[in-house]
C-alpha cells in the first residue's frame, strides 16, 4: 500500500510497461463493465461540466477519449448536432460493446466507435475538440498523448476531468483515493498532478478542483 505521500513515492518509480498497464486495465474492465454505469451517477454533474468546457458548436467534430460505455456520447452528440461528428474509442471490448449498443439504439449515423488503444489511434481527419473524462491511464502515457494530439487540429479544445489526491492537510484520506483509483486503472498512483504530462503540450491552460479537492477539471488548447 502507498505511503500517505503516495504521489511523490509513485512518481519516483520508473515508467510503467505500457503493454502490462493496458492488459491490467482491460482485465479490470472485463469485470467492471456490466456494473460501470450504475457507479457513475455521482459524477454526472462533472461530466456535464467537462463537456460544457469544450464549448462545442453545431457541425464540429469531437473525440471521446477512452469513451468506455459511451455515457458522454449523448451530450457530445447533442452539442455537435446532426451535421457534426463524434468519434469515440476504447481498448476494452466489454466497455465498448455497451457504447455500440447505445449508438445503435439512438440511431445516430454520425458517431463512430473504434476498439483500439489510445497509443494506436489514427483518425482520417483532425478533430475540433477532445474529451478526457476519467482517463487516468491514458493521461500517464506519453505515447498515448502523442497519438491523440496528432488527431487534433491546431487550436482544438481539450477538456479533462479526473481523480487526484487531496491536498496535503487531508493526506490520510489519500489511501482511500489510491484504492478507489486502483479499481479503475492499470497504473494506479501518480495522482498528485495527473495532468502534468499533457498540460505542457497545451496552451491557455486552466484548472480547478472538484469534490473537495479529490477531483480536477481542466481545459487547454492545442497550440496553433
Ligand atoms: C474510468 S473509465 C472512463 C470511461 C468514460 N470516459 C467515462 O467517462 O465514463 C476509463 C476508460 O479508459 C479506457 N482505457 C484505459 N486505458 C486505455 C488505453 N490505453 N487505450 C484506450 N482505452 C483505454 C478503459 O478501458 C475505460 O473504459
């Protein structure tokens, strides 16, 4: 188990083996997929705020990074309308199967879903916006960030929400945060500043905390 200053301890570790992290995540979501949506009620307002930060306009294109079961798809689809396009991808076949069902039931013909690792994603064009909603493993991977930013047009908006450690004065609670995160990620830990690999790649960066300090909401833009 991590010490209370787990973020500092974990960041001293060598970079994780990406294949092992991915395999661990796929296995966790194999077990978690069926019950996943039922756990997301409390974070629904954060999902709405994160999508709103994208400032999407009708006709734009947006990428739902690690889209999971597709809970954000209705919000994104509503924001870009009939003339826009939503792309989503996830490496977990169990999570993506639910997203595919959601798209089929809604009858959307401008939502594409791909079963792929973030690290391997290639899109035919460049999107106007990227949503990272609770995608910790992806944000800790330099190669995933490289691949995803290559799918964005210059000036594209990036909105990110996720879990982080409480501030130091609440450090004893961070054991609970670590264990909570452990259930959802192949590489749990590195929760002090989980955005610190993508933030330097963006401009107009802004960040605020949510959930009494154990969450964050951030926005930036891909440099022109
Ligand atoms: C906590 S879930 C969030 C799902 C969705 N974004 C949401 O807000 O409900 C994290 C998702 O990231 C996916 N994921 C983790 N690492 C990935 C990677 N390297 N490539 C693609 N998907 C990944 C997992 O399979 C999982 O569906």
